[in-house]
C-alpha cells in the first residue's frame, strides 16, 4: 500500500513538473507572444433550460499538442525523462520520493500563482446580437494523465427570461493583458418545454450494469431533450408485467429473451429528468404477440376478435395481418395487429399505458407502427370503422387521427408522439392532437402525390407540409416541427459511419425546420431499424461535427423552425451551378423567410448526389467551394447580411459586406460567401 502511495505521489510530482515547465516557458515567451492553448466547452449541465435558469458550463483547457517543439515539446520530453528517473530513484529510496512529493506541492502552488491573472470572458448571443457579456475569474482543477495535462473549469451564467429562444454561449480565455488565448462556443436552449423544438434521442440497453448516468451525459452533449426508450417493455401488448408496482419493480424479459432491469429503466429516467429530458415509453399502438391471441391450449382468446385481416382484394396477403419479428424463447416472436377503432382494444391498451405511468416516471407514450399494408377488415369482414363523415374505413392509416385523439384524452396530460412509418397516413397524424410529429422514412414509400421519398427534396417537402397541416393544431399557430428518422448507412457492416451522407441529410432536414432522431444510447448513431444493432460507430471527426451541428441548430432554432416559410427567391452564384430543389451536382439555394428575415440556405451538392440513402457508406463528400459571389433577388429592403454555419471554426454569426442593385431579373442583394463545405446559412434583415 505504501509503495502504491509513493507511486501516486511521483505521478503527481511529474504532472506538476510538466505544468510548471510549460508555465515557465509561457513567461519566457515575452510580453508580445501568447501561448498556444486549446479551450473546449465540454457540455452544459442540462439539455434545456427554463427562462431565467442558471446554466453551468463545464470545459477544459490544454496546452496545444506539439506546440513549439523546440520549447514546450522539448521541455515536456525532458520533464518526462526526469520523471522516469525520479520514479526509479524514488522506488529505491523512500525518502527521496517523499521529498519529491513535497516539491510537487510547492510546484503546484507556483503554477496556481502563474495562472492567477487569467480570466474567462463569457458572451451570450441570440442570432447576431450579443445579449450580455461578463468576465469571471478562472477557477478549476488540474488533471494529469501522463503527458496529457488538462485544466478543468466550470462557470455559470443566468439566462434571459425570453421563452423558446436559442442562444450561443461563448467562453474566451484572457491573459493578464486581456489578450485572447483561446475560445469555444456551445448552444443553449431556453424553452419551458420540449414540444416546440423537439430533439429526440434513444436508449436501448437495459442490463443491470449499464452506466445510465454516463449515457445520459453523452446524449446531453447533443442537447437531446426527449428519449425514446426503445424495446424497454416486456411485450407490445403488455409493456409492464401486470404484477409490477413501484414497490415491487423486478426484472422482466422482452420478446427476444433479453433481461430488462427495472432498476436500470428507473435510473435512466432519473438521470434524464435531472438534465431536463423527457422519457417516452415506446411500443406498438396496435400489436399483440402470440400469447395475446392464443391461450396455453392454442385456442383463440378474446383479443383474437380484435384483430385485423387482409381484405379479399388486397394482394399483399391473406388472413390475419401478422408480422414476424424473429425467434423468441418465450414463443412471442410474432406480432398480430389489432383494429385501432375497436373500443375494446382502445380500452385495453390505454389501461396498459397508464399502468406504465403508475409504476415508472415516464413522461409520455411513443407509439409505433409497421407502415401501411393496404385494405383491411375487422375479424368479421367489416370495415375497420367509419370516419367523421360516416364513410367506411378500410386502411389502417385512415384510423390514426381518431385513435390518437382518443389516446391523448386517455393519457391524463402526458405526452404523445407517434410514428406513421413511411409517412403513410401522416396527414391524419398532422391533424391530430399528438404532441410531437415523427416519421421513419423509407425510399420506396410515396408521398400524397405519389412521389417517392428518395431524395433530399422529397423529405424537405414533407417537413414543409407538416408545418402547414399542423398549424391549426399547434399552440402557436405556426405548426409542428417534424422529427425525421432515416437510416443513412443501412447496409454498412464495418468501419465507421460515412460523414457526407449523415451531414447532408442533417443539413436538408434542419434547413427546412425539421429535426432528426439519429443519436442516442450514449454516443451512438442509428443505421438500422432494430436499435440494439447500432454497432457502426461515428469516428472522432463525425462525433465532433455532430456536436457542432447540435450547437448550431440550438443556437439558431429561431431562424430554422420558428414560423419560417419557404419562398421561391431566385439565386445566382457566379461560376457555379445552382438549383432550387436540390439537384445533384449543384449548390442547393433553398430560400425561406419570416417576419424579420430573408433566409438563404446553401447546401453543397457539388460533386455528389441528392439521394439521402447512402446505404453502404460510399457517398462522396461535396467539393468545397470558396469566394462565392452570391446574387439574391428580393424586393424587400436589406440593411444587414449575416453568415452562420456549423462548418465554420466559429459558430458566431459573421456580418457580410454587400451591395444592392437591379438587373433584368429584378432588385438584388449581392455578397461574397468565404467558403462552403456542407451547409451555410445566410440571413438578411431590413
């Protein structure tokens, strides 16, 4: 034990010597030089804040790796050599080791003195405007891991009282002469609930040894404010065993035989609520498994009479509508689908959902389907029911609005979200009382006009339509933001996810005012529909890009999905092919507006295609462009032009110089965009 203690003391001594050497070099560089330092804001403490809340920012500061090889790098190498020699000597001589520990403490005091005059400047921005700025003392702790030395800091700021507002927080490290040493930014969402700006994630692992706090913390970095608990339940028709209570919450098995730890589910919910995330209990809205429709003797149960059947003229199947999930050790590998308009089924499943809320602190129900399969009948060969006009209903997609409204009434004020797979029946969902609109897209499904959902433009169009459909059913009259789930690298079996496919889909969806469900289970990204198979990971570059995408879409949420509508402004870019609808090989010039802004999204499809499904991860990255001269035609007066992008080093909005004029196409604003990688957003004000 004593030997181990001496070893730890030596490690501390070596780390402090590295820091002290770096600090001395800092001083020796002279008054006009600043050290190379990396500052990174690691996270905010919550995914969402109420107006007036205090935000806790956690970050770290490091000396830039490899900076000044002849000074800092050489000093670190020399210190490492010395540390190794000292460790060896200390192992041989206890007295010397103790003396080195004392020296480490003195060196730490000297280091603290050297950094005493550094400070943090905190700025908070809403769009292009600085809301406030303050300076605070640098306060934190040092951490050493070999040559990797980090200064961990925390700082807090009180947010404004404006509700449903996105901000960009910027932290700048200043030296004693108020010179900037490093800076970083992070998004902050101030919203009293999650419904206006949903940012969905997921979890799917429920073993007893899961570190739920760590997974939730990782998801918090992406500002995820709602979690779909995928396949947490026992069975679709019985999410929780009937005997489960708050006082007696044991484990259970799902259909595949996985053991689900009730304690783990509870822990996820507790950790999520601490971060202002909501937990949504997933299961099918109309499915029972084998034991629901057959008793132990194989005879039909009462529930068998609630099933739906393929209509005689439906060439997609015959008999009862069923779906095989896979081999189940409990004999529950098949789904049997119930008539959503059957009052007995509604009474049964609503009671099951409310049993969940009696036992666990879920915030709502996340309902799922398997898509549209054509005309169906009830068990007696009759229509599934009748619509508001008294007409017979034969397709499941035409039952959604009635069922969802009944479900919302039965949930006792809890949230309801729902997935009409393939966007089939999305019109019914958009005009229902569901709180959050959500769709899993597939390229073989078609929209209400018969056009396939196979390219970025088709997804954007559905997001726009969702806003229009849902406007009368939304609290602010501006419509609801569609959460898009789409499996980009569906057939990829090794390596990492392909960044171009992911980032271009995100750019298209967010530019149109939608959101994505793609991140979750800690730091994973979905690529197939069975979530536990999400075994293709993001590499370091894509992970960082997704963090910046999350920060950007939070900071600029009031320009992305807060009352904007699509326009048809003409846009030209000197020397570049352009399109208004996302054609392959062009710069997609997607124009929007709201009461205060003209908005131009430049989505780069140069050298790549417009199909969103990058099945095997082979999509080429777009060809970067620079110094783009953009002519934007508008009759509205423009006095300010700004550029912001998740691809730029700074997420701050940059003011662009511009000129106005007119030609044969009308009045215009002309400005230069410095660079375009994936997605730039330009916004103009009167």
